């Protein structure tokens, strides 16, 4: 699975979720960042980076 596909599907899942109280959802594809604003005003950032390695030794790919 490609990183862009994973990020797009994650966006779709968050965008289609009705029970999470998401007011706004933005993406910055250059930095792999999803910014989520909830109805109560909280803001969360999700960074999507592809990891290299397996098991407990995962490292962020550069």
C-alpha cells in the first residue's frame, strides 16, 4: 500500500465518521499532515509518514 493511498483513506474515514464530532478536516500533502478540528474547538494533528523496518524495530523512513 502506498503512503498517499493510506493518507487518502484515513482522510475518507475521518471525513465520513459521524460520531466523532469533527467540524473541519484539512490536509497538507507536502508534510503529510492531517489537521482535525472538533466541534468543541480542539485541534489535532496527525502526521502520516511511511515507516521502514519490521516488528519492534520500526523506524521512520527518510
